[in-house]
């Protein structure tokens, strides 16, 4: 027996910007669940020690994973769902008492939620980035059957490897190249995040009915989204995917469905905390 609450957390480097604790703790209070959700700074060099320590903690329910660990954490988890081969990145790790750490990916489902809600039916997409989040987004786009996908990256070889791994047909272009005409543009990188370089490409090639989706949420109004709104394009901000993936992880950690009927109040709190 312990006198502390069971808890889950989010790990990353950096981690101070994370809004995940606000989201999960809001839901925990709403459902009167006696547990908590934290954020913990973990460097790449400290991952092994982190998991060794947490596995010995009976109150630890698991963790979400953010930049830059979504690929590296796969070395420390079991993978009954085949996430390694299907997506190639994990963002949610559950602790089975006395058993293995189970890794999965809720980013893909969280990314898809607003597109499915809006009944998006585009035929082409541009994905910016080739990191852990990009792997989940590419998997999600593939599940929608998007036939025309372009990847914009600094490292062309890395972008091609991402396409090859996912088994998706597409093309790879440089991040400074012109944005292709597409129905959807997704920024899956940290570009535009507080403390990171801006990402404000020329959006004029996009059609007037295109959607621009930026998964960055600190700040919420990125330069990319501001430019898209200036063109009158449909936009989806980082809170869409953040809340969506968090709801899937919440069920895994706390064995309860997130009260999504409170999304409007939650979003207001997130904006107030920005």
C-alpha cells in the first residue's frame, strides 16, 4: 500500500510547454477520479534510467511521450499492437503491474478526429516533417486512402525512408521548396513552436478550399495558421490533435472515457493558460 495517488505523466525535452497535465487533470476532477497527471523533463541520455525507476514505482500508470523521444522509447516497450511496423513511433506507454511496458500510438487517432468530424474528403496532402509525429500523421493519411502525398523535409533521404517504411506512394521535396497544390497541408514539426524557427511558407499554391493543420500548440496561433486564415483557408490548430490523442491515452491510463462533452470548457482553460 502507498499513501500517494496513482499517476501518469508526459515526458519530453523540452517539457515546460506541455499542456497535457492541464487536460488530464481537468478530466480527472470532472470524473472524481483519485489520480493525477504530471510532466517530467527527461533527456535522451536519461531515458533508460527513467524507465528503470518508473517500473519500480507501483503508483505509476504510464506516460505520454513527446519530442524527441517518440522513436527512442520503442526500445523499452513491448509492442503487441505492431506499432513499430505499422507506424514506427510511440507516444503512449502503459505500465502493466508486474508485467511489461506496453507501447502504442494515440497520435494517429488524435490527428484524425477533427478530419473525420468535418468529413474531410481531400485527395492530396502535404506533410511537413519526418519525425515521430510525422510517422503517425502519415499512417493516418494512409488509413484515409489519400492517394497523393508529398513530404517536405530538410533531409530528402529521411523523407523517402519515411514513405518507404509506411508503404505509401508519394514524393519528397525540400522544406524550402514551393508548397505543392494540395487539399491539406500538415505541419508535424516543432517549427513555429516557442523558441523554434518560424515556418511561414508561401501558401498561394493551395486551392481556396484547402485545410491547413498545424500540430504546434505553443503558441496556438502560429505564423502558419495566421497566414492560412489571412487567405481564408480552413484551419485546424494544435489543440485539436492534442486533446484527441489525450482522450485516447486517458482511457488507457485511467480506464475511463474522457468527458468530451466538456471540450468547450477545456479549450477555454487551455487558451487562458497560454
